[in-house]
C-alpha cells in the first residue's frame, strides 16, 4: 500500500469517487472540480497500483482566539465502493493526521456525514448551526428602510465590486466569535460563485451609501432557503429579511440558517410560531496541544493537564507550566500528577468553549483532582461561540 498526493491525470478518478460516495448534483460536483479541486491537495491510498481510498485537504485560514491559523478542511472522504470495510480509510485518515501535524498545523476540521466514524480518530464537534423554520407571513411586519437605501443584486458580472463590503459586514458579525474562518476577496468570490452555481440569489443592502446587510438564498418549490444572512445591527437584519417578504405570492415557507445563540426568534412577534433547530455542524481534530495552549495563553496559569491520544500517541502525556511557558513530558498516567485529565477529542469541547466546565463534568468528559481545581478551571475556560458554515 502507498499513500501519496494525486497526479493531474487522476482527476477523473477523483470525480468518480465523489459521485459514487455523495448525493451532490452534477452542478455541485462540476463547481467543486472546476473551482476548488487541486490534485496537490487530493490524498490517495493505492493498493496494487490502484487507488482504493481518498480525501481532499482544502486550505483555510482560521481566526482562532484572535489569531490567524493555517488549517485544512477535510472533504470528500471516500473509498472505492467495491473495496470498503478493509481498513483503507483508517490508514488514510491516520496518515493525513500525522502529515498535518508534521506541517505544524494545530488542528484540522471537517463536516461529518456520520460523526461516529470520525470520533474514532479524535474528532469532536466545536460549532453549531441554528435553523429557523417559519411561514413567510411572519415577515409581514419587517419593513424596508425609510429613505436613502438600495438593494443591489449581486451576480457573476458585478460581484467583484461588492467583495470589500461583504467582508466588512461579515467581520462585524465575527467580532464576538471565538473561532471562525477568515474571509478575504478570494474566499468571498468562491462563496458567491458557489451560490450562483446553485442558482441562489445574493442581495446587499446599502443605507446612506453604507453596506448594512447581505443575504444569500435559494427559491425551491414553495420554500425559501436562506443560506446566510448577516447585518451590522438588528434593524438592518430585519430590513434585509423584509426583501424576502416580496416573494410571498409564490413561496410560503422560509428556512433560515444562523450562527449559534443568535436568538433570532426574538425578532419575531410570536416566538412559538418559529421552529428553531440547533444542529452540531463542524468537527475539529487537535493535532498539537502545545500550540493550542500557547494560543490560549495558558502559560499564565499554573495548571497540569494530562491528555490521552490513541491515534497520535506522541501527544499522550502531561502538559504543564514550567519556566514561564507551557511544556510537555511523555509520562504515563500512573506517574503523573494532574489537575485535569482529558481525551484528545474531548479537549476540543474544552478549548473551544463548546461546553462549559460544569457540562463536561456532568457528561463525564473530564477527570479533575478536586473542587479547588474545578473553581480554577471555571476561571480559565468559559463557554464560547464559533461560526463555521462551509459545504466544500
């Protein structure tokens, strides 16, 4: 068996694997392989000179605790349909994790079809998406701005004119997020291309010549699906949604995706008429705990953390404060004195604030030494919100 990156001539194999494994439409597949696919990021495992398993590693920049961090979004994890359940994917995923760590990446991330598969490799959830479902008539009281405003529809021809303003609105919404993907011109251009490819509409709202909100949505039978809606403030948010009410003669229901803890149901007069569904969306795999602790500035705290990692076994051991910095020693657990003991996957919950310390204790996800340690951990680790809503 051999693990390597693909050759240019193997693009058709990548397309076939994708079609055999996922339910994406022909248009979505074409968009991915025309705009995102790069053979240098297409990792394959071959057996007897035949590719039997593969995955894609797409480059992204995270903003993690106000620091720009290089990472990879893992997509298209698949195996030859006739060669499954033989351990190929396990070998490929493990190799990907090992290589990513060697490249000094603190973590990688993915959107799972089945989270059970990836928990075996140390992945865990760190980001939710809220979905709001309601009748379009719930928007009846959402009004357009009073004066000096314009709604501009963005398309393939004019999109470059609005990238900076889209980034501005997006960044204003990320100010309270612990973790999110950084979006530059190239990134937003990809988002717009993808939306246009999916036959979605994109509008940006200007008030007094200032970009105040944008919305990306699709029209499907009797339903409107809002993929993303961002605004500088609550009033502008309601004003961009007021645009959707103009489709009421043809579309009856709305589905709106939003970041975690957005509390959008309170924009409406009757919260009981709004269906709110919160779903875990994105999983993370920590590769380098020391890099994470440095980002969190844990060297300012006298704390001993024992981490267990069954895949990247070199991560297993005691992490502690010494000589004004966090350091690591590969001690077995029976020889370690620690404040906190945790599995590498559950460490995701802790460092991203997906759960509170009390939540983790109740769920049996952490082992702590005493009540004083519990109080200490509460001062160090708090519950936080992240926003990542990626598809490819």
